[in-house]
C-alpha cells in the first residue's frame, strides 16, 4: 500500500513536471538565442488552448490532430511579433533587454484583450483523453503521459537540430557571440526571427496539449508564464536538458509537499525553488555561468 | 513684472474656467430629467469573469426594462460599471471613485463574496445602502454594518441539500475540500456541524489555494480517506481540475457535489460525459414558480442570446428590491431606502426577499441541481424538484 502510494506520488510529480517542462520549453528557446524573456509566453499558450477547445467542440477536431496547425500558427505569430516589434529595438543599446521586456509585457496584454474579444471570459477545457491507464495499482493519466512524451520529443529534436544542423549551429553562434557570429556571415536578424518563431510555435504546441489538462480563460495565461519562468531559471536559462530536469524536480516537490504537507505549501514550491536557485545557484542546475 | 502679471491673469482665467466647470457639473446633477446613475463594479476580467458577465447582464436587463417603462421617479436609469478585474482592492478604489468623483446616486453590490467583503464598509462609510446579490459569505454581516444587505441565500444553505441527500441515502463519510477564499471558507466552516447533525462524519478537510496548478495531491489524500461523498466548494476551473484528477486516480464516491462551478451552463460542454450525475448548488431555476420568473428568463434569452444562470437572476432580483424601496421612499433618500430594505419583504424572481437585523438573507432558498444528460435539473428540495436523483454517482463511460 505504502510503496504503491509513494510510486503514485512520484508518477504524479514527474507527469506534472512534464506539463511544466512543456510549458517552459518555448520560453527557453527564445531566451537562448535572443536573450529576451517573452512575457507574452503564457498568453500564447492560453490563446492556443482556447482555440483548441473551440474547434474540438465545434468540429470534433482533437488537440492532437490540431497540433500541426498550432505549431504553424504559433510560428506565424512569433514571426509577426519579431518583425513588427522586436526588430525595431536598437542592436547594442544597454536598454535593449529592459525595452524588450516592456514590449513583450505589452504584447501579453494585447493577447489577453484579443482572447477576451474572441472567446469571452468563459472558462473552457477539452474533454478528451481525460482518463487513465491503470497498471499494477498505479494510475497513468493519458493526457499527462502524452504531454510528457511530447515534451521529451520536442526537447530531443531541438537538441539535435541545435547541435548537428547548420541552422542550429548558426542559432547557437548568435546566442553566444553576436559580433563573432556576424563576422562569420550569419544573418543575426534572421536567426532572431527564427528563434522567436520556433519558441512561439512550441508555446502553441504546449497550449494544445495543456488544453486537455486544465480549465482556462484568457486571464489564466500569466500563471503559465510564471511557472515556465521558474522552471527555466531552475534548469538554467537556455539549457534544455536543465529545464526538463528542473521541471521534473518542481513537479515532484509540488506532489510530495502537497501530499505530506498541504496544497498551499505545494503551490508555493515553484517560487520557493525559484528564490533558492537565484540565491545559491544563479546559473541553474545545468546552466553555465555567464561568460560575457 | 509684465510676465508675472500675465501669468497671474492666466491663472485667474484658469481658475474661473474650472469654477464654471464645477458649477456646470453641479447644475447638471441637479436637473430632474437627468438619469439616476447606479454605480457598481463587476469582474469582467480575472478569475470571476465568466460568472461576472451573467451578474452584470442581470443588472442590465432590469435597467433596460425599467427604462422602457419610464424609469424610476420619472427619470431614466443609467448603470455606471467598472471592471474590478476580480480583485478586492481594485473594487474598493473603484467604489470610492464612483461615490466621490462620479457622484452616482445609488450603488449596488459587486460580484463575489471576497470582493463584497472588501467593499461592504464603503456602504456604511458613505451611508449609501447597498444590496449585494453575490455575497453568500456571512462574515460581512458580522461587522455591525447598517447599509449592506444580502441578496442571495446564505452560504451554508448551498450545501444543505447535498448533506440532506447523503443522509437520505444512508452515506456515512464526507471528504470536504474547496478554494481557500472568503466564500468557500465561509461554507467549509459550517459543513462539519451540519454533517454531524445529519449523522455524517467529515473524514477529510483541506482547502487549496486560488489558481492552484495541481489537484492530484489533494485528490490522493481524498482517495486515502475513502469517502462516500466528495463535497468541493469550488468555482469553475477548480471543479474541472478536481473532476479530472478524481477520474484519473479512479476515485469513485457515491455522491459528488461541487458548490457553484457546475452551475455555469457551459459546464457539461467543457467537461463532457463526466458531468453526468454531478450535483451542485443553485439559487435559482427558470422553472421556479416565483413572481415574474418565466417572463424574466424569456426576456434574458431574448436580450443576450443565452439562458440566464442564478447569478443573473440574483442581480435582477436585487434591482427589483431597490426598485421597490425607491417606489416606497418616493425619492432617492438613502436612509428611507435603507430602512425599507431592512424591514420589508419583496417578491422577486428568486423568491421572497427578507433580511434579519444584520442584513443577512432569510427569505431565499438554495436548490440542489444535478447534471443529467447534459441538462441542469433541480433534484432537491422535492417541492421544486424537476427530476429524480441519479445515484450513486459513477464515471459515465
């Protein structure tokens, strides 16, 4: 009985971690290359989730079937945000990071307003894959298992693309040394657009998957930005493996503290961990200390 | 020298202009044909936005109907609404603004217990009577306030039916959970006593924070306590979160009750087949044979294209009470309106309004509904029942 319970808590924690990791990946991709913290991240997740809920209820298209569409939609949105807003930022100015925060903060409120106008304030959710596989006395909830698997696949593809392809190497070069990359003939502007499009596409994909797990309305987006940000800081900004490990640890903390302590303490865990990491290991679990 | 006197002249002109503006504004509010302005805040964004919308539409429908029939005291009504973003502090600032800057003639209550608890004192501070149709919590009425009136059934009435049903079917144990905010807390405090009186035992009792991201931990604990009844005092997103987590953890209570989340008409659409058999509290039904109820439900549907929920009905009923008070006072005299609200019975779409000496509602009843085949049907009390209760609750396949 006790072994079963602890195993269940571990499974629950890891799967919650999978949800966190999925939500955080998009944020991390963008930060890795552009050094921009996309504060509109959670709103992109929610906008996609709401869209998925509506097309599921109207046309019976499941979020899994909608996944390719979500990726493309997210990429287009990311391209637009970069081309029309972020590209106008001065290249080397000291204020670039602050200004980009303000811009993405503004975009987040624009997206909340847009979502409210399209979808109203109603809470929505997708009633699909809401049950579990029951194996050996342990429950494996389907939607969470799927999200977890897809988070790993996306992280794996990202790692391979960034390491072994020409575009990936160019993206990494741009993130590590702007002037050096430019000297090698890399089009920095294009790399930034590409990373923003990629990050927003992944955020949208996570929205499609989370649409089956939570109930949400246009105002719940900032929760996802906050949790994602905690995960990314914990794992190390820009480190994909770190984000997944970090998310797993957070999920376990929420699950165990929530069970043996109470849910208030459990819900505090992402932010407690966030502060602890900033104090004692600012570069994150697997992140490298900044070199510049 | 010259420059100084010129700037003095400008300053004089400016102050004169400002003075003229004030006089103009004053003479405008004094005109008899000017509308009666009723101020309120409603959660149009934030966590309560979905229910807040119904609440506001209840006010709007009444105002439109009264205006079509000549208004109050021969004056048209006008709603002055701010969005409090589901935030008590924001609402407080906005009510102060409504009274001090906008000089509204009357105020009515906001959405949710938490927000009303924060703004209740403003009514007394400015001696403006406030009927608050969305405050089920009892705490604001323990403060000796004279100008706040409850326009909804008190919070413990919400779970009365759930406990009576459990007693009727011989269930023994209850797992109690809910959101840790004013309204759910107020009910949670009353449950153990009510359960004991009905011969039931609360075997689990823990609340979770607003905007929780995980319900699996609390559901694991509920599973360990193996209850006959799961009673959650929850809003929409947490009701969905709990129902999913219960299903995934294979927890099968005989009775599953959420206070208000499932009262939203779109609940079955978002939750699907798992809504079948879910019980919830409802303060109003279109089927209630209260005065003018059928006409209200029809007019609401015609005006907004959706069926009203109980929030819409309560807010409409609050305006009915205010209208009756003004008709009796024959003026906008705050104290006369207050005295009427404190002492009179008024027949509304929600039943007969009546409050005790603390302003707490004693007239309205709370109903218990069940989702059956995608419909919300009253199952308790039997006086209003539209359908027979389906029991035990089971996960529909």
